[in-house]
C-alpha cells in the first residue's frame, strides 16, 4: 500500500463491505498492524499514534481504541491498533472525518514522509462482533500494572466450519471464559483480512502467571469438556490453525 493512500484505501475497503453490514447492535472492529524493522520506526509510529491519531480520534468520537506492542508474537516488532465502531457505516465515516481533520492530516503527512521510513508494511482487517458478545468490554482503568492481553485467531477449512466454531462460542465457550475470569475484550468474525475464514478474539489477564493458571482451569472445566464433546464441535472438524500473540498496552493506550 502506498503510504499516502492510507486513508482513502481504508475508506474504500469499508465501502466495499457496506452492503453486508450487520445490525447496529453488533460492533465492528478494525485491527491494524504497523510492521517495523527497527526501534526508530517503532518510536516514530508510537509518536504518530499518541500525538496525532489518538487526539484526533478523541475529538471525533472514534473508539474505544487500544494500542499494543508484542511480548511474544510472530512478526515482531509491530504495533497493533484496535478500534471499535458501532457499525460498518461508522467505520467508513471515521476515515472520511480523519481525512478532513487538518490537524490530524499535518501529523499524518509528516509520518508518511518519504524521507524516512516509518514502517515496513501495514496490515489491517475488519471484524464483526459475535451476536453473543456484540460490543467490546473495556477493562476497568486505574493506577495499576498494565495487563497482559492475548490475541487469538482460529482459522477454519471452510465457511461452514468457521460458522460452527462461532456458534460454539455463542452457545457457551465465551460465557465460560467470562465465568472463569479470563476477561474477554472482544470476539469477532473476520470479514476482510487474510487467511479467511477465521475469527479473532482478545482476552486480558493480570499477568502471564494468571494467564497460565486460567487456561489450565479452562481446559479442566466440566462445562467446557461437555461442550467440546458435542457432535460437530471437535477441533479437527472446525479449526485448521490457531495462532496467538501476547501483547502489552503501550503507555498511551486507553485500553490497558
């Protein structure tokens, strides 16, 4: 993607998805990866996001927003931005409003200067929230050590298998996470992105040790064991690949 085509290209992608927009109660999420090669690119990107994108999004009412760096993840270093929108139309409108915001555009032009590379590639995807968890759950703020966030993506061999996995979450798996205290942030079906069909969700934990303990409790949970034993819900039937990343929120991230 040409760097100066960022806003218009993103808007075009949203317009393409518009006719398939879901009911307003289901949020839409944009995941955007800024892939970098060195520390100066990481700092330059963090400065752009904190000093220009976040203030503009706040002015325009875009969000909730989160910004994360990798702790354990393939393709590091990168910065991941997460944005929630009430509808596909709101996603498209936000791109147009950013394009019209003169203060943001000044920072955007500086960041996308060809005199110094700010990133290697950007990669983004658009997701629709699950019916059972139709909006983002923001972890409570406060003076505390930043949480650990885990982003997991489940790929499926075909669309019908992917829909069964989504139904599995809707019928109980997401509720088990919540009951055990795994603190889901969002669940979404990927509408536009790579390695389709797939779904992605994010969980938050107090620490890596807490994560390990809670995943152990989940694996041993009787309700989970019963759910996964139902016909058509075996992993081999509905999931072809699982990838995950352990993330920390950046200092300026509203979601932390």
